[in-house]
C-alpha cells in the first residue's frame, strides 16, 4: 500500500528508447538467472534417479493389440503418463523384490523355490490388476465420449429449436415448370385486336360481386355508368362504320337510362332508414337492422315481427288509448319483441334487464286477451279469474299490481293481489266478488286455493314473473300446486303445429285481406267453432264465437260486439244462419261446408243483402262429396261459374249414393270458390 502510495508520489522520469531497451535487457537477464538458480535448487533437492529399467516383460494385453489405430491416435497424453507411472512403480517393486530375494537366497536356499512360485503368483495378480485398471480407464473414456456426444446433440437440438432447422428443403417441381409452354410467336403478333372489335375497347378489369355489381358502391350509380358506357361505345362504333342513328334505338336508350335511374335491387333497398318507411315497405334488411338497433334477439320458430310502435301493435283501440293516457310514448325493446308474441298467446320466456319495462310487456297482451272475453259478472265470477300472475315477493307482486291497474282501470278490468301479511279471508272474499286478474305470491295463492277461498276454473293465462328467482327461492312446489288447480282442459296442446289445419292459413289470408270489413266464418260443430275462434284470436284477429252452447248472455255479448265492430269476425254454427238478426256482412266463409244445399243458401244469404255486393267463399274437401251434385246444380241454375274441379268430379255427376264413391281423404281441398 505504502509502495503504491510512494509510486504515486514519485515524479515521472523521461527515458529515451535506448535506455528503455537497456533496462528491459537487464530485467530479462536477471529473470533468466533467477530461473536457473531455482531449477538447480530443485534438482539438488531430488533423490538420485535409479538406473533405467529393463524393457517390460509383461505380455501385452490382447485387447490392446487389437486397438483401433484411430483410438491410439486419439489416446491422450494422460494415458501414456499413467502407463509410464505404472511401469515405474512395477519396476521399483520388482527391484525391491530382487534385492529381498538376493538376501533371502543367501540365508535360506530351500525357500527359494517356494518364493519363486509366490512371486509368479504375485506377478500374475499384478498383471491382472493392471489389465483391470486399463479396462476401467477405457470404459471411463468411452462414457466420457458418449456424454460429450449427448451434450453436442442436445446443443444441436436447442439451436434447431431457436434458430430453426437447417435441413435443406427438397425442391418440388411444379407442373407449370415441368410442362412449360413455349409459344413460337411473339405477343405483338397477336392479331385478335384487329380482327375482333371486342378487344378494341377493352373494359377495365372489375371484381364482380353478387349479380355483377361492385360491393360497397351504389348499384344505381353502377347501372347508370354501365348504360352511359354502352351508349358511348355504340355511338363511336356507328361513327366509325358510318351507320346512321335510328329513332327506335334512341327510344331504347332512353328506356334503359330511365330503368337505370329507377333501378332498385330487390330487397336491397338502401334508400331510406327503416324509421322513414311504412310497415309494408320494410324489407328483410330493414327488419334485421331494426332488431339490431334495439338489441332484440329470439329463439324459436314462427316468430312474428316485432312491433315498431304502439299504433302498429294489435293491442286494440281501447288498450292503445289507455297506453296513451298512461303516457308511454314508445314501446321498450322487450315490449316490441314480446307483445306480438303474447298477442298470439304463444308461450314466451322474456329476458331483459331490470327496469326495461318487462311488466307492461306481459300485462298488455294479458289485458288484450281479457278484453276479448265476457266481463266477469255474477254468472261467471264463481269460476275465478281469467289470468294469474305469480311473483316471488310481496313487493314485486304489489309493483305488478300497480302497473296492471294503470291500464286495467281504463278497461273496467278488476285486479286483486293475494300476498302474505294480509288477511287471507279478506283476500278470498275479494276474489269471490269477481276479478279478471289475480296477482299473487305462490305460497299464499296455493293456501287460498287449498282452503277453497278461490278457484281457477276459467284461468287460461299464467305469468311467472322472475320465474328463475321463484325456483331459486324454493317456490317450485307451490307454483306447481297452483298450476295443478287449473283445469287440464284449459291446457294448450303439446304440439301446437299438429293442431294447425292446412285450411287455416287460407282462412287467415282471406281475413287479413278483409281489412276493417266484417265476415262470418261458418263451422259445422260447436267445438270446431270454438277452436277456430281460438286460433283466429291467437293470430291476432278481432274475433268472437257464436253457437248453441253459449248462454243467452254470452250470445248477446258476442252479437253486440260484432254489431258495434268491436269484433269484425264472427265464427258461428248454423244458429247464426237462421233466425238471428245479424247485420249484413262483406264476406261469408264456409270454413266447413254444410251437408245440404239449403243450409248453404241460408249461410251465404248473410252477405249481399239489400242490393249490396257480397262475397262467399267455401272450402270444399272430399269430406263434402254429399253436396257436390246439388251444389253443381245450384250454381248452374243460378248462372254462376262452376269451378272445373267440381264440374269434373264424379260425385258432382250423380246423386249421392247412386255410384260407388272412393273413401274420402281428410282435408283434401277440391277448391275454394268465391
Ligand atoms: N314503454 C314505456 N314507456 C315509458 N315508461 C315505461 C314503459 N314501459 C315501462 N315503463 C316504466 O318503466 C319503469 C320500469 O318498468 P318495469 O317495472 O316494468 O321494469 P322491469 O323490467 O319489470 O323491472 P324489474 O326487473 O326491476 O322488475 C316503470 O316505472 C314503468 O312504468
């Protein structure tokens, strides 16, 4: 430390090149002298080396005689050193042994033979030991080399993993390379341009989509551009070849231009937003955008279109007025989607976020359904309500009651809530006094039913609000109990599709075309009339039924509703055909043909009265062959056209029973005559 401190303090001295060389030489000579001195010291301290040993007599190892020359080359110096050491040790041993032997020979000649044997044994042992050691060394070398090779392989694998394989890729010859065409003419020698006019004015290459239009560019513009291009090309050709313009070509051009201007791809109208269109102008694309705009999605089949606004819904004038009074300007998305489904009385599971107007989404179709039923009166109040809404908590039930009452008061519909914490007797009393709607928690309602305070004999409409929560809260047995209290005859068929008649769609079409005019649909039985009325009601028509199974009051209600246009469709059996004063109707439909021509005449007499025009449509199937002959006669006598299907049919040519008839096929429509 001190020296370095001194060295730091010593002043630098400038030395010339010669001086530096001289100093270096002196330092080198001193170092060499030092080395010599220390080497001599070491030599003197060593013991005197023994005389050189005779060449080894040990037999060479057989394996070593067969050693691979390359192994020998590769054998390292360590091997030789070890051998040399071993030899030296062995020589020392044998020298010592010889000395000892000499001494022993001198002392005891008789032991010499024995000792020689022992020496031979020892030599053999010695040789064996040496051979064993050599084998061990060779094995160690082999293992080390193997380990080295493994390490190299591993390194190679890591390299390949990170740097990629360097394996040369096999070159694949493409067919185009294999069979290269060789044209023996130059491109410039192509004469097609001169020969064919088509190539003289080439159209630029275009990517075509759909019906030959470019995507993303207004189709009308593309159509116009194509028309202009065609016109110009033709004019140029004419000029070139001296063809005169013809007036008819001019007219055709104008027509094409006008068509291009008017062009509007079917169902791809992108001219206006859906909100600016009437419902009849809405394309599939508009409906899709509409559903996307309001995040409406459905699962299920035969789903009606969502309603875009209140007036477009089929809720009926009374309810629409009530909605207006309540102040709901626009339906919420769940209402847009669920109300048309509810009005068809389809089973619906509605999912929407909290506060999105779910209550009105189920309340409004429910009230619309109730307005089409006779009001609850002394006659039917004992049969219980028409609809039941169940909710998991009292608070929710009361909230639903508030929302329902908002609209129900305008329609004269009574609502009763049945929740825990209030007198059950009082609640039972309220129900028995008559109400159309019951809103309840399942436990309390089941209690009421079990104690006979209430019945659900005419309840066909059930709403489960927050159904998932109700199940989570363990109300499933109570809900099932309430559902079981409803008459099974009120259940909807398992398979609604089966219930649909292939005639029904025709009937619906006719009634849709009817607009605001009135129609009577005739059926042959009370049951059939009820079913048709139900189907039409589900389909959203303002329909009422009239037949002999209805009480006098119910008949009055139906007829009054039909007269004052609350209903514009009356489904009836022949009771309405005779004796009852029904106003003139625009259209009579024989949904089921009567078996006698007299009844047919009475039925169709409901339209076209007092000199007015009327229309009658009859659905004739092979179930009605009994009337074919008389009907054909009647139409012929009254100079009405006879449909060819009827005229050709065997049953229309003979009085019933006079010729054998083939068994009728059900619902096989022969014709529908107007
Ligand atoms: N079309 C509408 N226009 C204006 N207000 C509406 C409309 N529909 C519902 N509302 C009002 O929105 C509020 C929330 O409605 P509602 O209680 O039916 O929502 P909800 O989806 O049932 O909510 P929750 O899941 O919490 O029961 C109510 O005050 C209701 O009166």
